[in-house]
C-alpha cells in the first residue's frame, strides 16, 4: 500500500486496539520490502523516540509500505 493508505490503516488499528496491547507493542509503518523493513526496524529499536510515521519514507525505495507491530523490549 502507499504511504497514505498505510497511515490510514495504522490510525484505524490504533483506534481499535486494546490499551494493554498498545503498552506492549509498537505499531509502525515500515517499508514493504523485507530488507528495507528490517533495516528500518533495527534503527527504530535503537531510538524509538527519534522516529515518527514519516521516518519510514527514507528507508523505502519503492514507496510501498505496511503496518507492522512488534513487542516492545522489557524495561528493566
């Protein structure tokens, strides 16, 4: 999907998600390309606070995106 569609999908997912899920998981827009998505997620996990929804654009070579969720690291 394109960026606009991915953003809309993320907003709908956030609206429908349970609050406990939102505390345990990141919900982000990532490049659809697997290699680009991995690079984006690796960088995101280093400093999540530095990323916003549009951050994924600089990782994508084809302007195709998906909404992905993954578990947050346990805080110690």
